[in-house]
C-alpha cells in the first residue's frame, strides 16, 4: 500500500463537530469522512486521479486486518469465551468513543 500523506487541517469548531457527528453516523472516523467527502468532490469534478487507491469500506475492519503477523490464514475456531476459568474482569471498559478520531 502506498504511503499516506499527513495534512494539518484547521477547521471551525462547529464544522468539525458536524463532520464528527456525520462520520459517526456513517461508521467512519472523522479523518475517513473528510477523505470520503474530498474523493467524492474530486470525482464529481472529474479530478480524481485514476491511480488513487481505494478507500476501505465503512465500519471496523475485521480483527485480523492490518496485523503484520497475519498471512491471511484463519487462526482457528472462533473464541467462545475465556481461555481459562480465572475470575472475570469486572472493571469498566474504557475504550473511548467508537469510531471517533479524538485527535485535535
């Protein structure tokens, strides 16, 4: 996969909030939503380069996508529960908001 370019983008806070809400509704990160909208605008204007890579689909990628140690092979049967009979972790899960880019 080609290296991706990093871009600093300054937005009005209200515009950023609206983009973040829209991205969440579409199961995308804010960054992916901005890229989606830019690609759509480029395509409509006839300016999307033919060699532009494809975007990944909406939602979370499969658990094994993007792992360096994954050769595409199946890791075996699905996990049906804990591997041991030890005590369950009763602490709260704090993974942050799903699908949101929390960078400023």
